């Protein structure tokens, strides 16, 4: 969101946003990245220099400093004030079912001078009235594209705030709700890129925007004109810089478009499914997946997999994973402990995979994990006074644990292939919702992304250091990008490379740390990093935990009693 905000503020002529949902008062930038210190302080000067390095002009820097809240509404309003054409394409949700009121958001954006269309293409009873228009894509000035799992929004009265830091701190005051409660931590993955492939994302936006404008018989001034040259959406874009080339980057937009939704694709598009199938079928060493869901059956709104019909595409995809395991591929999944819906459907999908390869879990070829965070709460006596002997210990503090919501939709194969986008691993993501992913073939980028994700989940460095590492090593250019890396970041990256360059050793670290953190929860001790085992409800006894089939186990843990500290007699 910080990078999005920088590009919105610096936009010159256009911003196009396709979103599942949007919250106008969501703060895109918070804390020290908005203001690092008083005017003239070294901290503030460092921040301004960093923003200048992003290409921000003086007038935009002044807005950044003077704006009291870098919210979606304020930032887009500023862009409009500069003459930037801002368009937002929102899914027209069912307000009786979903908490987001798209019509109120539409009105708020229109009042700012933003052109907003509510995409209700799915609502015809002949089409897919239950489909979600789930793409999360942004294009700025036809130069920068953002594709991934992040919507600029909060949900559930602020309970699910998409803004979070890489440390997923339990008590992060920058995420505190207006009612004083703390939202769940949020883990997501997004991709920003430049180059010819941006035109493909822009084409997707233009196709959807014009289809909605035609559906509602809007005037010609609402339509986006075709560019002089059509973007190529059939084959991967290959980017080869002319000088100092150190490789080539193959990047391709893939989509799920349900049939009978849009006039530009009456038979639908399923290239996300095709790319997953090919990548899994070609895997030779390992497959690493982070996703919100892992469903074999079609979810019909009832938390009972027996009422869901097996979906042919998902059965085939899971069978492809099983075939990969059968030829020696190691599969690792990261899933949310308490998804908004369908936990039992994920459990059933995992069970189906395990039935196809029954020895995989025992042999270490298949493992599923989740993420959690913790907070030490001081114990208070009856008068409300904190009981403390001056040091933190299990005797005068109690531990609280909560899941971190895994919302990213990312997969990596053999440190070679990546997909990042909006599509979940279920019938909706593969066939029935509108989705957008990017598929990339680039060994260095794939390995770097895997190591950065693993470093975050294992807690191998603090979040500020990780932020700085990602800012450099998360950038992939086909020229020599290491020229201006500071010595401390280069040293930290070398350490992470030593720890994580071997994917199988890293997967082994996952298993060990998840096991140790599970024991830490049972003994009311702090976690190391965030990794924990994902526990299906039918295996709760194996792990000796109490588990709710719908809500998981971390959100249903009983709070430990507030026992006073034990008096220890001092010995001479």
C-alpha cells in the first residue's frame, strides 16, 4: 500500500483501479512512512530523500507532508485535483450478504471527482448471480501495474484491516480500531511491475470497464478508447533490456473470466487454471503454495462439505498435485487457521489429497502450515494493579495467541516459476469468479520471493530490516541491481541466503519451527516467528488441541488464568 500511495500521489495522467472492495477512509500509509519526525529532523530528511528517490516531485512531497491522513479518499482526491483521470471499477456486492456497501463507496468516490462504475455484470439470473468480481489490479500512468491479493479496504467493522506490517505485531497501535479492539493480523502478497506486460493489465481493465458502460448504456465519454496497438494477451511478454542484460523475464497475465459474464469473453477464460496445471505437472523438486482456500467441493454458503458438489477442475488440480508428490515432489501449503468461510471445505480438500497419496505426510512430502502471533499480557491483582517483580516471566504474564489471516494467493515451483494474484484455490478462483494473476518465469526472482516469504514466517530478522531487504532484494531488474545495496543490507541478505537458499533445508526448518511453536502455545510461551501447523478438524486429537471445525483452534483457545506470581525464597 505504501508503494501504491507513492505512485498515486505522483501520478501524471491516469489511475485505473479494479477492486473487489474499497474503503475510502482506509489509511494507505501510517506511522513513520507518513511522517518520520519533526520538520528538519534527520529522520524526516531520510524519509523525504527516500520519497525523492521514488521520483516524487516537490509539489507532491508538500502534499505528503501536509496531508493529515494519507487515506484512499484523500490521495485519489489529490490526484484528481492535479488533473489525473481516476477510474475505479468496483464489484457491485449484495449488501444483504456482504458488509461492504458498494453504493456508498460509489457515492463517496464520485463526490471526489473519481469516475466509479459498479460492475453488476454477474447479476443476471442467466449468468452467475453468486459470482464475485474479485480482481485486484491497479495501473498508474500506463507505466506501473499492481496485481495481487490486496484490496484497499477494511472489512467486518474493521476486524479485517488489509494494512499490516511484515512483523504482524499483535498489538500494533497503527491498526487499532475506533472501538479500541485490534484486528487480526493480515498476510498478503502483491506484485508491482513495469514494462510491456502493463498493457495487458490495462487491456483487462478497459475490457471490463467498457463492457459495464455498454451494459448500462452510458454515454460515449464513459468509454475508454482502444490504444493504437493491441496488447498481446496470448503469449508471455519477454523483456530483454538492450544493455547490461543479466537474464530475461517471462511474464504473462492470466485470468479467470466466467462464461456469459462479459461480451469480450462470452465463453469465459481459464488461463489461471491452465497455468497452475502446467506448472504442477512440470514440477520436479518442490511446490510451495500460500492461499486462502484449498477446496475440492463447491461452496454453496453452508459450512458442510457434504452439501457441496465435487468440482471437476479442482479435483483434477489436486490430482495433479498428488501425481507430483508421487514422483518425488515436496508440497508445502500455507493456509489461514480461521478463514472467513469454508474451513471444513479446506479440510476436506486436504483429506482428498492425502487419500490420493496416503504416505506423503509420514514421509515429509506433504505438509500444511498456518500463521499466528502472540502478546504477553501482564497479570493484574483484584485492585487492577499489575503484578510484576520487575522482569517478564511466565509467572507474572499470560500469553494470548491469534491467527494471522493468510490471504495471499501465491505459488512457487522449483525456484523457477511464480504466480501471484487474486485467484483462490477453489472453484471460484479457477472458474466462477473474475480473477487476475501474473505468471512469471525467472529463477532469481522465484528464489528471492521464496526466501523472503520464509524469512518473514520464520522470524529470521526484525520487520524493519526485512522491509529494507525486500525493498532491494524484492526488486528484480534485468540490469545489475546490486550496485547500490548498502553494506548492512548486503550482509543481512547473505545471512538469509546461507539459511534459506536450499529449499529442502528451508522446508525442514518450517516443520521444526511449527512443531516447536505448537509446544510453545501449549506451554504458554512466546512464539518464534509465526509458523504453526495447520490442523484439520479430524486431526485435532493427534495434535492434542481443542479445535472448532469452522473457526480453527487459535481463535478458540481458552485464556490462561490470571494467577499471581509464585514467591521464590531468596537463598544466600
